C-alpha cells in the first residue's frame, strides 16, 4: 500500500506540472480555435445561444467550419464559474487530459495486464503522464484531448461488457462512445469502426447476450433500449455525418489535398480508363499518407511540428521509445509472452492491433501529412505496447544486466525530456508564434482600451511576416477580450458569414490609398499593410512583436477626438 501511495504521488505530481502549471500563461496566447470556443461558450453561458444566435445548437459554426458541441458546452460551465479568460478555456482540457491518465491506469490494471504483472499499469500511467504527444495537446483547448478521455472510457466499458454482458454495460459503451464522437471529428470514424471490430471479435458473446435478452422476462427493456439507441444514432448521423456538421470533414477530405488536386489529377485525361486511374491515384495517395504514420521521422523528430519545416524537431514519442515500438510487434505475435503479460491473452493483442490500425485511419484520409492531433487516439495503445517491450527487455535480464538496462533507459528518458522541454519552451514559441496567431490578443486588448477615442477601428485580418498569406479571425479576439454583449452582437445587422463587424470595429483589408488623412480612425494591421514612407513616429501608437522579435502588428492612428 505504501508503494502504491508513493507511485500515486509521483504520478499526480507529474500530471499537475505537465498539465496545469502555467496552463493559462504558456503557450502565451490563445489560438483562433480557442477564442472561437471561448466566445461561443461565453454566449451560451449568457444567452443559451451561439455567436450567431442559434439556441442550444447541436454544432457551432465558427472559424470556417462546424465545431463539435461537447467542449464548448463544457467550457461554458467554466466561463460561468470563473469568467471569460484564458484559464477558463484551457482548464477543461487540462482536467480531462489528467483524467485520461487515471482512467488508462485503472483500465490497464483491471483488464490489460495479468494480476502477477499488474504493476505495469503504473508504468503505463507514468509514460502517459510524461508523454510529449499528450502533454502538448493537453495545454491548448483541443477537442481531441477531451475526446480521447471518452474513447479510453469507451474501451474500458467494452472490456467490462466482455466480462459481463449486461444491458447496463451496453449503455455505458453507447454513451461514452457517443460523447466521444460528439467531441471531435476523427472520433466519428474511429468509434464506429473500433466498436464494430471489438464486437466482431467477441461475436459469440454478443449472440449469447441477444438470445438471453430476447428470452428474458425483461425483454421489453431490451426493445425500448434498442429503439432509443437507434433514434439517437439516426440523429447523430443526420446532424454529424450527412448534415452541416459534416462540412469540416468534407473540407479536409483527402480529395481536397493540394498534391491530389493540382499535381496528380491534371496528369490524368478524362476517359473511362482515366476514371480507374484516378481511383488508383487516390488509393495510392491514401496508402502513402497512411504509411507515413509508421515512419521513423514521425516518431523521432517531426511529429509535433514544434520547429520550422525541415528542421530536426520533436517527435510524438521520446527517442528511447523508438526501439521499444519496433520490437512491440514481436510481443503481439508471441503467444508465450501474451500469456505471461496479459490478463486476456486472446483478446488484448487483437484489440491493441486494431486500436492502432484504426486509430491512424481518420488522419490518413485528410489533406494533411502526418497530422498528430487527428490520430491522438492511438497513443494509449502505443504506450501499452511500449510498456510490454520494457517488461520484455528488463524483467528477463539477470540482476546486474537489469540494473544496467534500467539505467540506460532512464538516461534515455532523462535526455528525451530535456530535449522536449527545450523544443516546447524555447524553439516552439520563438519559431512558430506567428503560426499560433501570437499578437492578436495583445493588439486586441490595446485597441479595446482606446476604441472610444476613435470613430472607427479598422482591423486588417491578414497578417504574418511573409506578406498577405495568412488570414486570421481577429473579430473573435476582439469579441473575446472585450467580452462584448452576445445579445447585441447576435442582432447586429452588419454580422455576416464572412465579416464580424461590431461596435466601431471594422474588419477588412486596409486600403491606405483611400484614406484622406482626415478621418478619426485607428488602423490595426501588419507592418506591410501600411506605406512605411507615410507613417510618422507620431502616428505609430503601438506595436506588437512576435516572440522572435519581428514586428507583428502596428496600431496607426489618424486624428484623435
């Protein structure tokens, strides 16, 4: 018991410092998805409607897509409790990421490892707590991190159903799975496929359960339960698979990929043979994207995109874990090892295999290469396999060799943690603050403080050091930090699908040539939004720099009141 308390204390300390410590301060600005989630949560907490005035919407249209509802509704409770601020936006994700560590620990202890090797659940929990893949996505308002909690819970209940086939356990599977897919788009593919695969694996128990329910005295409850689940599934498919809620999936589907649209398709002529060729090209591109998730660079130096493209960065795991992943297939194939390490040696190897194969599928059919957020769901299975590999190479050694191996592995983790910390705290903010929309919060807060001094505040949504390439959503930052009354914004006739003008804030590209110098305006834009030879020091009221020191935004004044 003392050992358990000792390990639990270490686990909780790791979770606290990696998930909660300065979570509202680092990364030092909210990204555009976070402010979208935040302001919509604010409007829900105030009016029960989203930013567009839709009452209790099943999905939220914002930032060019339809966001899934669970995280926004969760965040609205925190906004109601502690106000609209950075902590309220990131705290729900930090909490659920921490709960994911706890649930995976309980799940692996109860259902994965044999009673003789139950201590391995502590290893899994600790590896999860220090995982760079999970830490990174736990410190932003990412929906996938919350969805992962419900996915682990869903798999926990699947195992529970395998042990005891009851209607209650079936409902727990259904509820946790439904919440998972209502939280993040990738789960809409993963949950149905994984659950169906699991049920196929235990099909004999499923058949026995159905027969038992059909012949039991309480079969009416079975029928009522089945009807309710069918209705819910129908509504989910209507709204999130075929309705407007599927627009995000359509916009990032693989056929929208630049390589496919502009390089591969133009090379194929229009004919019947060409149609077959296009199908082959599509399958080939998908297979290429899928196999990229099994490449060394994804795990070793490029998976988390913490540095500029082409530089040696941070992978989704620590380098010392790469070898452990490579030998893990041998564990799945070894019946002898499976019988020693797993509590269910027939079921668990299959589950882990399909967990990984299905987990990489959603990301592989999108138009981004090696997108680590969309396949976050595979992480628990990978960590379980890494733990199994550790058991194989450590436990089966003699005492002296075991000590040497443990020391080398510990040293590998130590240097891996230092490398990740350096990339996350130093290289990432310095090199990529621009791509994380750094600066919008600072310039928005400045403009809000001085807005009453001007007739209009004109904000250029284009930004970046490379010119007019990146379009932000500045109106959401201005709405967020001004805590603008949702009722007024929802009824503002100027609000449209493409613009978010409100009060005296106008969001449009700055056309300096039409400015006659007499208007009482404040202009917010990137340095290249202005003709530098016409901007005097007296006109430049305020500037924000990216973390690398380059100018991000200028606040240029006309004539004040």
